[in-house]
C-alpha cells in the first residue's frame, strides 16, 4: 500500500522558515515525480511545486507565488521529499499535502498544517 | 496560466439520483484533465485522469468525459460517500492549475 506521511508543519512568524518532510513507502520512490499541493483554510487546492523522478533529471517546477522562496528536493536513498520554505508570509498559511504529483496527484498524504502568524 | 472554472459552485442532489459537474479550461488542454474528490477533513483522492479513465478502485458510477475546454464528471446513483467537494485539474502546462471546486450536497 502506498503511503505518504508529512511532517514539519507548525507555527512560524512572518519572514521565518520551515522545512517540510514527506516519508514515502509502498512504491519505488525514485521513479516518480513528487510534489506539494496546499490548501488555505476554507479554500481550494493550489499546486505549489513538483520535482521529477531522478531518472528524469530531478527537474523542479514552482508556482509563481512561491518561486524564489520555496525549494523542493528529494533524497531517494531515504524515500523522502522535502520543501524548504523561506520568507514565509501570512498567505502561505495552509495545509500542505505531499503527493505523487507529476501530471496529477495519484496518491496523497494527510497533510501538515503551516501557520504563519505573529 | 490556464484558468480552470467549475460549475456550479454548489450542487444539491438527492441520494440515488445523478449528479453532473462541469469544468471549463481557458484554453484547450486536450485530455490532460483530472478529477478529485475531497471529503471534509481528508486529503483529495484521484477519481479520473486523462479526462475519462477511472483511477484504481474508483467505482463505475463515476464517469468523466470531454476534451479540449469542456469537461464533465457524472456520478450516477449518488451514495452517502459521494457528498463532498470535487476539483478538476489540468496537466497540459505548468503551472498545474485546479478549478475552484464544486460542493455536492445532499438535497
């Protein structure tokens, strides 16, 4: 069974940083593009970032709203996906979902809440 | 950026009846369209990809259709688990973009 487990969310002040992690199991992690999708409280889904599988060069893609502030990465030896989030803003407050997400989201984690507030 | 627009915003349907949800793209996405269902407090779940291919484990009462800019998700004979929020998403281009969602509620 495919499983994705996010961690690293929490309360951070505006301008601060946070690192999200996503531990994957049940599939060949290195073969798949992975991504992050977020959902602000009471709002819809917003794609944030995707990193291709290592066989595809590990290319990265970002939404304009986070470009230059967020960095996606992966450690295939540990089956783990990361999102380094810097210069956080109030509008980054959301549940962040890890997903198998190249073209579309095939499997999803349960999400981790990030709250940006002073 | 491709803008995805879903209609209606809220759809009220009785259990056992059929629901039809619409999604429109601001430019052609061919068949690069996925549908998701999100129950309250849960992560989204993939229902359909390629506009019409059901994902693994999705029952046959879910059917997707359309291509280009107009897409439909039809749910026949609604069951309790079907009352949720539904999103469409295009994957022709970056950035990947979602519709704003359709809430399917019990009438």
